[in-house]
């Protein structure tokens, strides 16, 4: 069986191993190990209800079991075991439970029946990725690994969460995922959750009927209905208001949408790709993002590297941009390329493209933004050439980063949000840097 076929199995869950960088495929099953139905087993494909009713996915003859006794649901973090208000209860290790997550295996008691939940995990590995994925290019090890993961995920309907700073190309990657999927040719709909007013985001996502609110002069399908059969890309998902997050979770789990002002539920078939520059784990801890929504979206969690972590890709990217602008094999001056290689790129690939366009248009790119700070850092590090390259580079980057922050702090009067906007980087990343270098700033 081919990897892509296995990935499309509804009983398969994908997990990215942070240690090896490879994709793991998880499959769960539940078996009756003691009781009247000993020997019965089913795969946990999506949601499995267990009980005495004939319509249950696993039917038990045990008279002490309720009609719908317990539900098992495969999730990225494990199997959710949820008691369905049974008469005699559901027990895990002798303790009556309402709802728990089983990460790999466990023994569960329902009535006089003993169930065994088990997990099998196989390593799908990574293909020898090319230096491109759709319209995204990069030959560095970090990008090849990223492309390898996305090549595995693209043919499936698995939900993907792209994490990365502003300007790293998350939307282009999402579109390339769509173009390489079986949904190619169907709609690709983008919703920037950070660009829509909080009062309008529900209508933007789910639609509304005429008269649902002031200004609703006609019926409107939202992004999910517009994307039916295709892919929806939820950009800057970390900006989604907390009160809307349960509604999004219901859509993802039930596959139905209710327009604002309407009682009817409409079924949708949509693949979801999400992206954010925020650290969602910290957002969860701060109470600004729901953990259950995070787990539902982060089936495959992919980190998109910033340009400063893949400087080897700059020559490839500049060639790609010059061709895209219509300048063919035009080469930028070697001196400019050397300066590009030494620059920190707070605005990432987007900033590089803008500077290439300026250079090709004959505009002055001398100096690069904040390059003078970097030059002062070089002068302050006398004897830098006596160090190994890696150590010297780390020292210069540290020196540049601190000087850049000091200048930015002064320019923005210490306001972190304004600093993030000016630098074109994530607000939480600015906050971490300010803390790291012991600088004083405010929200």
C-alpha cells in the first residue's frame, strides 16, 4: 500500500515527530478482552459509539451496558474516551470517568465488559524532497525537510497548522498544498482572521441571512460554504476571538455550518489549513485560545523557518524573483548579494522580494534597513576573524539584534505592538527578545 493511500484512511492520524522530523501514522482499535462479546474488535475510525443498541459501532450483548454507553474518538493527542451518561458508568483503572484522553493504550470497563484500547504507530519517513513545493522554493536542509513533510500530507485531507513569522510564505505554502491535493480545481478560500473586524468575523466565516444584523441587506454564504468541496485557509488564526472558537470547533467536528440568523444546518466538505505567527501554547495558557480547538487543528503541525535560518536560499530566491519580475537571467551585483547574506531579515522572504524589486527598478538599497547598526556591531567585535565561523556569526547576530532593538525601542517609545509592526515580525517574538536583552518596554 502506498503511503498516500494509508494517509487517506479515516482511521489514521498523522503526527510529526519533533526528534526525527518524520511523519508518524497512528491507528487505534478497541477490542473486547473479557465479557460476553470477547474477541470482538473495531478500528477507531473517527467516532465509535459502544453500547447495546444495534446502531452502535460496537454492539455488546452485556445486559449491564447502556444502549449508548461510551464513545471513543481518535484525535491527534490520543483517543478521547467519553461516557455517554451511562447507568453503570465507565471505569479506567478502577476510577469512574466522564471524559479522558488515552495516549497509547488502556483498559476500560463498561458494565461487566473489559475493553482494550491499543495503538499502532508506523514511521512513514520522508521522501527525498526537491528544492521546491508548488510555487515555493528552497534548497536548504530546513526547507527540504519542510517540503518532504508537505509532500506526504498534500494528498490527504489531514488538517495542517503552519507556524511561522510574518513574511515566511505561509499562504503560498497553503495554496501549494491545495494545488497538490485531490481538491485541486475546487475553491481555495482565504480568511485573514486578523484583518476582519471582530463583529463581522462570524458572518465572514459562516455567512448570514438577510436582516440578521444591521447592514445585512442580503443573504450571504460565508467562507466555509464558499469553500465547499475545496480548501479553506484560516490565516492568523491566533487572532480569532475567544467567543467564536467553540463555533469553529463545532464546524470542524460536525462538518456543518449555520449561517447567522438561520436555524438550518448546512453540510460542508472542506479541508482546513490554518496558520499563525503566535505561540498558541502560550495563548492557551493565557486563556486566549481553546486547547480543544488547538488539538483539532494541529493534526499536522509544521514550523516554517524564517529567512535568517536559511540564508543559503537567498541566491536561489533572488534568481526566482528576478525571473518572476521579467528580468530573465539578470544577476544582482555581488556586493549586494554579500550584504543580503549578512542581513538579519526581520521581514523574511517578503522583505527580500521587496528589496529585489527595488534594486531592479533602480531604487537605492544602500544601506539596507538597519545595516548601519550591523556595521557598528562588526566594528565593536574586533578580533572576530580569530573565531570559528559559527561562533563569530552568533556573536555578530547577538550584537546586531540588541542594537536593532534598542534603536527600535527608542523609535516606538517602548511600545511592543508598534515595534512588531515596524519590524514586520511577530509581537510575541519582539516580547521574547526584549526580555532576553533586559530592555524595558510596555504593551
